[in-house]
């Protein structure tokens, strides 16, 4: 499935991050704990190079509590990376972030060497909510200070701790289709950029394999035990639509409306605490995606060579 989004301010944001990162000690990347691999922006690591990074697995209250530790371990095993989990019910997230940043950059701190931090995240990971909780209305808005671009906001979390906020940024092309589906299911991608029915079907397929009891409990499908996991995804979407009364004339199910119901139930965690990917799955998708990209590049190169006209005056063939 292709997700077609218009990357809005992407180029400007990218430029702003590229400029700001030179003076930054630590990057905080806010991730969606329900898709901690797919919500990490590969463009960001390109832009921030080897800056120490704090990965915040946010909205952990909606994620599978058995899977979040797998992701924390996976990220914490990476050099220059620390990870922690968080959610909006945390009344004092500032201390956690400040401590995490000091662990990553122990030489910064104090008025002479304040900690300078860039905070990023794809849309809808809860970055604004987190910043609002932390900033306590201390943030300096665009234009308040010289040297801060229109796309940035500087927030003083402590006298020696500055946080630069950037707009939520996606990247131009998603390598692994599974990551695209997960991002769309989470609400990170604008509604016009994908087909909701396709995204709901893909989500159901994932949930059937890994969270079938939650589907049974939510939609009360009254099927024999184990049947939900065996159903065809379209059959399941239809059964949910019937159960929820999403009908068109002539006894047909309104699949679009049903898709919206399923997506909303996932996004609001009414379905339960779900994590759509494990580190192992995510790595496999990413590797397959990269391989496909490489093969595509080779095919493109081969086509170019094939269609290249022989140059005039070239050496005569033997
Ligand atoms: P963003 O800046 O990264 O784009 O995300 P934002 O803070 O706007 O949050 C997106 C949605 O996620 C909001 O819900 C927000 O309330 C919700 N949210 C943020 N953090 C958490 C969290 O830790 N746990 C849970 N369960 N939800 C969280 P919304 O319905 O889009 O808006 P609202 O009416 O609730 O504000």
C-alpha cells in the first residue's frame, strides 16, 4: 500500500533541524510506544548524526506492557542511545527527561554550559502534550528571541536546560510497508493520505494474529473459540460492521464506517493495550524494505544502461 502524504513543512523543518543540531548536546525523540520502531524517523538520525539520543516511548499507557520492555532493551543496547517510557498521566516528566539527558551528556549542566536539547517526533506521538506539561507556560514562542527560527520554540525547562521544539515531521518515503500501515493506524499520517479500509484490514490482520481475545471481547462476535484468528480479514471487518450496526441499504455492511470504528477503537485504546510490532518483526521489515530498495535501484540503473544511446564518434567495435 502506498501512503501518499504531502510532507507539508518537511523541507523547512529539515533545514531548521540541520541548522539547530550543530549546537545541540542531546536529541530527544518522542516515539509512539505502540509502534516504537515505525514511529522513529530515519531522516532524523541522518540529520542529527551521532548526537546522543533519548528515545521516549510515549503513550505507554496504551501499549502492551509486555512488549514495552523489549523495546526499551532494544534501544538501550544501541550506542549513544537511552530509552524510557512515559505517558501523559506522569505529573513530573521533566525530571525524567533532564536525568536522561544528563546521563547521555554528563559534561553539560550549570549556567556556563547549559544542556541544549532538541525534541522531535512524528505527528500525534503526544509531543505537544508532553511539552505543555513540562513547560508550565515557560516556553518562549517563535520570534521571542533572536536566533530562533519561525519553526522552532525554545522552552527553558530549568535555568541550565534549554529545549528546542520542532514541528512533527514525517519522511518522504517509508521503506517498509508494514511501518506505513502502523503509522497510518496510529494516526500519525493525515487521513487523506491513505485508504482507511485498507489500513483497518491490515490492522485487523495484525490483531487477529496477536490480540484476537481483545477483538472478541470488544466486538462480542459470539464465534466459536479461536474462530476470530482464522477468519479472512474482510470477513472479520464485515462481521464487526454488522455487530456495530454500520449498515447500508440492502443488508450491505458500510465497510468505510466500520473501518473508521476499528481505527478509532485502536487509537483510543478502547480495544485494549496493544503494541503493533516487536523489535524482531520491525528489524525484519526494515531489512526486507532496504533489500527491495537496493534491488529497485539496481533495476533502475540497468534500465538506464539499456536505453542509453551509443555515443557518436565512439571507438569502433572490434
Ligand atoms: P503531537 O504533538 O505529537 O502531534 O501530539 P499531541 O500532544 O497533540 O497528542 C495527540 C493525541 O494523543 C491527543 O489526543 C493527546 O491528548 C493524546 N495523548 C498525548 N499523550 C498521551 C498519552 O501519554 N497517553 C494517551 N492515552 N494519550 C495521549 P487527541 O484526542 O488528538 O486530542 P485531545 O482532545 O485529547 O487533546
